[in-house]
C-alpha cells in the first residue's frame, strides 16, 4: 500500500535535503530511505516493540507495548527537536489501573508537562513531535 504525500503548504514534498515528488504523488509504505523531509516527513516506518515491563526510551516511529501489571512503567520520549513531525504510540496491554507514563527527555515537555500518565484499561496514546521541545498528544 503506498503512502500518499501531501505537503501542508501545497508545494513539492521535501525528500532528504532536496525537493521531492509533487503533492499527491505516492511513495511505497515502508520505504524510509531518505524520506526524512525538512519538517514534512520524518520517518514512514512503524516498528512494534516487544512488551515493556520496565522503563524504556522510545524511538521515533515506534508502537511501544507496555505491561503495567507490576506497577508504573515510564516510557521516555526522545528529544522532540531531533524528530520533527515524528510519532510514537504507547499501548497499554493490561487491564489494571497502574500507570503507563509518557516522560520527557531533557527539558522537553509532554503536552506541556514533565510527564503524562495513562491509567485506562488497554489505553493507547499517540504523540507527535512539534520539532522544537514538545510532544503533543494526537490520539
């Protein structure tokens, strides 16, 4: 399944450090070689991690599965400035009320705070980097 490229300002999409295909063109999903646009596309790959039961530092593009049955598990998001537009999804795999925590790196923020706790049964949260210093919740 191809990924449709759409630039918010209507012009060509940047691929690497050069102008890429015109808006509306398609790129094969999973072909992340040089799809690192200048604030347009950071990485089109999605990697599903093994289940984490202890603290973990997430990577851009990951879906991090989290087992909180033993208590709070903190997932540290990387520096937002290093991954403009990148997403990270956290997925709680358990039904307990323990926290799955999205935590900042350095002086970044997560939704304007130092961390955000998710306690819902099998809850998930997707965060997107603003490219400066914040991870915003997108879903």
